[in-house]
């Protein structure tokens, strides 16, 4: 794998340090490798970022460093990244900055008196950033380049010239407003709310709702929001009628199940995906239906209801962390082995001995989770047969145009990744995973989105990773 950072993240903007801290904790499912907060005052920007999740830094001590009386706005961020950069977690962590005085203190870093900062969810190709010049292009990280782009050319040129993918917030020492933008394609999500009469922003509505905010609207693709120090905002829609290409993986996997993205419920989509699986795959020898915790539970219950097959929880996880977000292959595998286990009564009562079971999962990318689950069922539960069903179509295929698929817009699935489906037919995939493995068709997925309320999903979703066209 190359050295470019490919990430999935969550960001927020709040008017108090307490709210920003609470919001990044509410976005932990989007990244657990590092977190950070930028504090914005009059002609003053200070940053604290640390390795690990939001809770790794105590709020009481954050208040001592970032005294709330000195600042009017706070930007928060959580992230994960791959490409073997374990030794550079803090350097790669958001907020990214221009200027400032850095002080590294073990597993955290304090940066005082910055010129500008950015928190960003998404990924932008270098082909849109070459105007910045050779020196800035050497920075490597797309978020840093975006910050320089903004400082040199302003938000309107950025949103007109760079189609995606980004939802982000930028603060500059010489600009009283915090600038929030969502790309014109709407690839990555974002939502605007109000709490205590002041505006706030987050990647997902649940981060705001659980913190007591009222939702105003989803960030409009192609729009700029100028958040005022006093708590109000101004909105400018720069690109009015562009096509939309929302990332389907936000609904299928990334977002919290209670989230509603652009009017479409994550919970509803996953329920419909389970029903579509039941339409496409019926087996006459199945005793139970289960799922890999926790994301696919809604779909597994829908499959069970549709087929009248008994639903049976089989696995548990000690922690809510997602192995998909591990920094390296080794970390992902360790996370899976240490975190996914068989429920004690399943083994104690021999409930699955000589039985046939269906496992529902949200997706199969590299196959690590799937293999481990099958091994547990065969070795510990002594099942007779396992069917493994993914409600996401095959990720990482070679498209009809002969081009290897993957994601280049913010999810850690680059085309050069070791996808389990690469150069394999269905039988070979099943053999590699040790289970009969099936995938929902792309038409089945589109049917699910349509029943969940999205009109013409093929025209509104980015599904490049499963064979669709490039969003930009």
C-alpha cells in the first residue's frame, strides 16, 4: 500500500468546549485512532489533539488548557487512518493547522496561536489541488492542502473547483466567522442544528440530538455556512443544481443506526436491505439467522421476519470499536480476535451443534471478520453448515469498464486494497472464507434505498466501489 492517507472521520462545530467534547464522543464510531479540538477566539486559535478516542483526554483537564472564557467556537474531530502510519498518529490527526507553536507531550500535542485550522471528513484527489504549487503539494495530506487552498483562494472558488469529497469546517485568525462547507455532490454527510439558541454542526444528526440540539437541516451540497461568533449563521448556496452522489456506505455501515442522512433513515435502509436479502436468497436447510455485531442486526431481524426463520443472537463484542477502523492489518486482526466471541449459553447448551445457520453482515471488504466468525461457529459451536450473506454487493470488483474498483473519496477501501473478492468467483470466495458466501445484487440494494424513500437511487448514490461510475 502507498503512503497516502485514506480516512473516514467525524467532525463537529460547537459553541462550548463541553458540547464539542460530547459531540466527538458521539461520533466515535466514525474513528477511534485520534481526536482533537480547536478553540477559536478573537484573533486566537489554539489546538489540542491526542491519540485514541475522545474519552482518552479528560474534559476537566481540557478546560484547564482551553479555558472556555477565551474562545467563542470549538471545532472537534475523530479519525482513523491506514497506510502504516502508527508513528505519525498525532501528526496526521485533525485539526490540521497553518502556523502556531507546537509542543508534543507524549500521546498528545498542544499547538498555540495558529493562523488557521481545518477539520475535514472526506478525501480529495491531487488533480484538483495542483494550483497550490510544488511545496504545498509535498505536504501529503489532502486536508492540509485544502486548508492552504482556502487560505489562498477562498471558500467560493474551493466549492466551485473541487467537486468532492468533503464536509468540513475551517477557522482563520483573521476571519471572525467559522466556514463550514459540504461538497456539491454531497458525498459525505453533515447536519446543522441549534443548541441554546446558537448554531452547531456535526457529521451526523445523532451527535447533535444526543447533546440536546435541535436539527435545522442537512448541510446543503454546494453551500457555504458562515458561523458567527455570536451563534447565528449565514448560508450561501454557490452551486445550485448539481447532481448528487451520496456515499451509500454511510447508510450500509458507517453511520449510527439512528441517524437520518438527507432525509433517508439509516435504520430504514438497513431494514429494507435485510428484506432484499430474503428475496434473493432462500435456503431450505436453515435453522437460525444471526448477525455479526452490531451494525447488521436490523437487517438480520428483517431477514428473519421475511423468511419466518428463528432469529438468534450468537456473538457478542466486548467493545464497540470496529475492526474495519484499525490502523494496520495486524491491528484489525487482533481487534477481531480479542473482541468477537460466542455467547456462553450457545456453547454451554450446544444450541448450534449440528445446526445450519445464516450470518448476516453489512459488507465483506477484506474478509477478516467473516473468517473469524466462521471459525468460531465451526470450532466452538460445532455447527453443520454456515451461510454468510452480505447486504452490500461485492466491494472491490473489476468494473465492466475493466477498471479495478475501490474508494477514493474517504472510506478506507482504496482500489489497491486486498479485497476478498479480487480475482475470485463466488465459489472461490466461499472457499476462501470457509462458508457458502452470497452478496446482495446491486439492483437489490437500489430497491432497498428506493423503498426507504430515496427516489432514483442510481442517480443519487456514489457506488463506484461496487461497480458504478466515478462520482467526479
